[in-house]
């Protein structure tokens, strides 16, 4: 039988001996039972190494925090950075205006600056001011760059000039060179796979 005792018709002696054997076996295993009752479960990965569950939970928590931070950043970008800055500026301006007295006098510097910065239609000096600002910005500007469709690769990774019209006038040497390099790499990879196929 599954319990280890004999099946069928048995004498009382045999039955008593079997019960004593079972009790002795249980007493021998009692200390193992006590030890295993208070022991912690050991979790292992596929390779058989012990897993550190606390460390894994910490890593998962950090990943979740990074993901929530990234989602928050994307939500902020989705609303529009310029619009957010403009809204913040409007709030700051409103707070600044609320702190001022209701009446504005002729020597109010903020009002004077605001009126000077406004551009009016038909202002003869507006063109002069625009040219001067453009000249100041031009001195700060970088060199112009090409910003059309992606150009064909070359072996020096040089980007085309900003006046390039997008027409490839080469004799095809660069494309042939890249094709030869790719073909050579593919042949080497195929040869390696063929050489280790039997192993």
C-alpha cells in the first residue's frame, strides 16, 4: 500500500511491528519537520541561482518610477512646452499687475516699456529697428545646414552643403564600395555559420 504497510490479511504481530516502525519513522522525521516549518522558501531562476526578491522588487519599483516620470514628461510635452511657458508667463504677469496700484501714472516704467515694445502699423522707424535686430541675430547665428531629404552615405560621413539640390551626381563608386563591404561581411558570416554547423 502507499503508506508502506502490507496489504491483505495480516497477523496482529506483523500489524503491531508495522505500526511501531511507522511511529519510529515519524519520530525520526519530527526534527526535520520542525526545521522546515520555520525555514524560508528559496526561489531560484532558470539557471539554478538564488533569486533576491527584495532586490528585484526594488528594481521593479525604480523602473515603475522611471516610467511614471517619463510618462509625466511626455504628458507635459503633449500639452506643448511653448504654451506652458506662455501660460506661466501670463500668471506671473497677472500677479505682478495685481501688486501694482490701480491707477497708472506717467512715470510708470513697465507701461512705458510695454508701449515701446509694441509694433504699430505704418511706423517709419519699425523697419530700421527690425533690420538692426536681424543684424544682431545674424552675428549670433550658426552656419546654415542642409535640411532636405536624407543624402546618400559617403565613406567620410560628410553632410552635404546647405545649397545642395538633392541630385546625386556621383559615378556610383560609393555605392559599389558599400555593396562590396556588405557582400564581404555576408560571405564571412555565411562561412562562419557553415564551419560551426556540425558542432
